[in-house]
């Protein structure tokens, strides 16, 4: 049994290295692995009854498509796409700049803060990075910021999109582990805010070491600051309604997603930034992204059925128990695996590959799955800005063609160091992520 598990896990990694889409790679490996566990061999390949494997795969497809809670994914994606179309990112940056721009490194700190605000209504790291690059890079270049600091603040700030709720990654984690999505959203708020503060501290460290990397901008008057705040009413209103409704139990995450998508659409119409063609493009893009995510979730669930049927979680638990080490040592080892995988896999692939394997073990050791979800997402954030496969870095490099990826990677070093500090805080002080869920729902 162990030989089958190891063989198919190795096969999965080989297929992924050969660039097969992860949805198909996990689905195919999970399907044939499950069939082999049912007795499939080379000798009976043409006479084997495929009923059990086909039933498992087909039930995963139909159940996933019919799952009501999964409708939260396309609705939050639609909300983020409408928000991106309305140009609210510019207002967020203007408001952040009004209060922080006059400080040394202030424009970079404004970028981080604006990324955090945009993440709160977008939910996508890559979209946040690509959008804020167009908004924040021109003023930072105008004031003579170094390309490394300017791009690093955008790349690092963009990672907040998968943690600050509403987060599609947290939704997928909740579905894979059957964990409360509203508790995950509550748990992500304080670590997300902590990330903003630590990224700002990273900016201050950079300009302390090299003052010319981030010159001070212009100081705004009190009237100009008030005017800048008026421009973000749409963001604040949308966030308060969506997340306030979830936290207070007024409506479910799925209902909140629908209200958020409708609210973003109304704001776009009020700002006259949504033409008919823009609406159609937004709907098509949302459909395409949702179909991709549904495909990878189905593939992950098929793969999860295989490894559970093969007994991998029980084997891992038995192995760990035999080592006779403290449970926190196991968590640290898992984090080490995540950091290594993050160097070669993009964030969603890493999450889908590992969560079905690790979460039964973590649960058996007595850890809270909500806490573990935040830990996993923070590690995933780190993978978005670390070489050689930092997706946010390559998105920025594609948007800003005159800045090479090496420059951005050098610039983000203080930021992923700040992420390591945040990760250690969350791991060893669990209440940082569990305070709000326990206060609101337990």
C-alpha cells in the first residue's frame, strides 16, 4: 500500500513538472490510484470493472457542481472584478498617500496600505498586484523611488489578497477541510492587519538603510486628506456590509458574496465606469476563472479520495506518533515542507496538493483547523514572493516590462523576512488568529 502511495505521489510531481494543468494531473492520478486500490493491474486492464472508480469520480463532479456553498467562489470573484473595473484602487491609493506620502518611504507604505484595502474587496493576490502596479508605480517613480523598493512594496502588498477576507483561497481551504468559512474569514482579519504593519516596518527598514531608495513625497493639507477619504466611501461601505454581515451573523458567506457582487455592480454604475461591453467582459472573465477553480477543486477532491482510501493520513499519524516528538515540532516540519514547495509550486497548486494530506494529521494532533488554515495561507503568501516561482513577482515583471524579475526579488527580501516573523507569531501565539472566531462564534 505504501509503495502505491509513494509511486503515485512521485508520478503526480513528475506530471506537474511536465506542465500538465494541476486540475487534470490530480484528477487523473487520483482516479487511476483509486482504481489500483480496487484491484486494477496490467493483467486485468481490459477486463477490470471500473465501477467503483467511475462512481467516485462522477460523484465528486456532480456533488461539487451542485454544492450550494461553492457558489461563494464565483460571486466573490465577480465582486472583485467589478471593483477592479470601477477604478476604486486609485481612490484607495490617494487616501493612503494623503496620510503617509509625506514620510520617507511613505509612498511605498501607502502602496502597502492601499493593497490591503483593495484586497479586502478583491480577494486575489495576482489581481491586486497587477492593478496596484498601474496605480502606484508612476508616482513612486516621479519622486525617485528605487525600482526595487517600489516593485517590492506592490508585490508584497499584493499577497494580502489571499488572507484579508473575503479570500477565495480561504474558501477553498474551508471546502477541502469542511471548516467554517465565516470562522476562517474572522481568523484572517488580525493576521492580515498584522501583515500590513510588518510590511510598513520593512519599508522603514529599507529607507533607514538607504534613504535615497524612498524619498518623502508632498504633505497634504487637512482639507485634501478629508477630500481623499471621501473617494473611498464605496470601498468602506462594501467592506462593512459584506464582512460586517458575516461577522454579525446577519447572512451567510454565500449570501454576503451575492450582496457584495450586487453592491460592486451598483457602485460601478453610479461611478459610470461600467459600459455594456465592460459588463460582458467582466462576466466572461468571472466565468473563466470560476471554471478553472471548480476544475482544480474537483481534481483535488478526487486526489483526496485516493490518498484517504490508501490510508496516507493514518500512515502519517502512525509515523509521527512513533517519533515521539512534541506536536509543535510536527507543525514546524510541515511549515518547512511548505516553504520548500513554495520555491517550485505556485500557491493554489501547493494548497491543493498538501492540505488533503496534512489536515487529518493536524486535526489528529489536536490543533484547530481554523488556526492551521491561517498558517497555511500565510506560508502560501510567502511563496508568492520568493524565488524562483514567486507568482506576484512575475506578474509585476509582465506588467512593468522595464523592470526585470531579479530586481523585484532583491527588493522583496525584507518583506518575506517580515512574513517569517508574522508566521512565527501566528504559530506560537494562536490567539492572534483565533481571538475573533472565539469571540464571535464559539
